[in-house]
C-alpha cells in the first residue's frame, strides 16, 4: 500500500456519492448545464433520476452517457471510432491522448468504452477547472481526479511526485485505467505534442529502471479529431495573443470553453485507440541516455497519435489554402472548399488592423492544417 493520502484529489467513493449528487442537483448551475447538453430534457425529472445513483459508474452509464449521446446528435455530423481491438477488457491502461476539447475528449472515449463493455478510466483534470463546489462535484462524480498545478517550483516537483504515485496507485492497486492529456492544456495550434516532462512524471513512482517502469504502465496513445475544432476562434486568439504578449485567461474562460465545446458544431468526429507501446519499443527508448529516453518515448507517443489522427476535409482544405496550392484536392470538392472558406471567414476573429487579421487568419488555418503536416512527416 502507498503512504500517500489521495482523498483530496481522487473521484468520490460510494459513501460520498449521494451527498454530492444532492448538492449538484440543487446548484443553480445544474439546470443550465443539462439544458446546454440537451435542451429538451425535463430538469426536474432528470434531477429525480440522479437520486437513484449510488456510484460514479452508475452516474456515467445512466446519466452522462445519454447526455453525451445528445451532444453527438445535436452538434456532430457523425461520430466514429476505431482501435478497440488494441485493448483487452479487464486490463488497466494508461491512455495518453491528444487534447482538443476540455470535457468531450475523455467523455467520448468513455461512451465508446461503455457501449462496448469496457470499464471507463479515471480522468486527469487540472485544478484550474475546480472553480467552485459545483465543478468539483461534477468532475469527481465522473471519475475525475485532480492534477494540482499551482505553487512554486518545489511545489510543482512535489505535486508531480504525488501525481505519479496516484497514477501508479490507480493502475496497480485499484486495477483501473487512467486517461490523461499528452500536455498541460488543450492543443491550440493544431500541433499535438507530448510534453517530455509528463512522460518523466509517469516514472517518478517507479523503481528507477526505465524499461520495467514503463512496460508495466501499459501505455495506449489515443487520437481524437474534430472536423470543426472546438473553440477554434478562442484558440486562435489565444495563440495570437501569446505571440504578441503574455496570454492570461479570463476568470470564467474555462467554463465558457466547456459550454462552447458542448454546443458548437463539430462536423465529423473520430476517436482512434492506437496500438499500445510495446516492450520492444520501450527497450529501444531505454537505450538512450538520461532525458533523451523520455524524449524518445514522447516522440513515439506523438508518432502514434499523428498516425491515428483521422484527417478531415477541413484539414486538407486548410493545408491547400495555407500553402496556396491544390495538393490535396482529391480529398474534397469545390463546394466543400467554398463551405469551409465561408466558415473560416465567419468564425475567424477580426483584428485591430489588416496585419493582425492576416496573422489571425494564418493561425486559424494552421490550426487545421498542422495535422496534415504531422501525418506526412511520419510517412517519410
């Protein structure tokens, strides 16, 4: 047994669920969230249904799964998935996913797993999202654990050790899977890259033997792709601002991003569960020295995610628009290009000057084009 006390960050246990559901149903935020996910639902009847819930697993299956189906129905042209043959039922995995939407990335994977008889993972979320009691209850009821990111450099190190031990605890003591994003925060520029520091954190609870520590984690990369990027305008503005100064989130920005991600049209959406990282691949990474081992493993995760990313017509059109050519014209029609151009012109932010607008348009298109570039790079 581990010496750490994880009670402040882990999902609610069965004894905590009834009180948390009661608080959730009485919150003024509850009705707004439910209506955002499904405008036709009777909030009162929905709250009454929740009173029957006794575990986080029941909440996910009876409540969240139908709500996510409504999001799919209302905001997606299609939702598809692949790669279930790469994982086994009853085996815990460390799912490392690219991150495009605050809540939907993991929620959609949950639905795929639930519909096919797999157990759902515990999900890592930053404490920046835990802004009030309602958010804490909502997330911890949905098998989410808190990743603490505040404090000094020493705090950051200690929190990383703590998180590493918690992930190890979930995988090997709870015998449950874990979902975690490949980097801190969503990808805003379309370039899905695994943070080397994240990979290093995974090993902090280990024995110090790189090969043994990572083999026992059963790492499975996950690639999620949206035809229309959730919060794409907000992401483009954030990227532009970070280039011209220091970008600072507004107080309610994360909550607004969650609501926008739920309601915004997303076109075709696909999740691919990639092949697990093999012992042989980890052994190859272990042959490098010091931090190069973690960099090699991060690069391997990137290669899997880039290869598993389903490219949509929006990606191909953006790549051709950005580069002024027609290299990928076989992947879309003229009408589809015109529709996407209209979308870009409607959604892209109007800047304070023509130069700013031009740069914002470039950033907006690059967000969609980058996955094409990344996939081409691994094919060389």
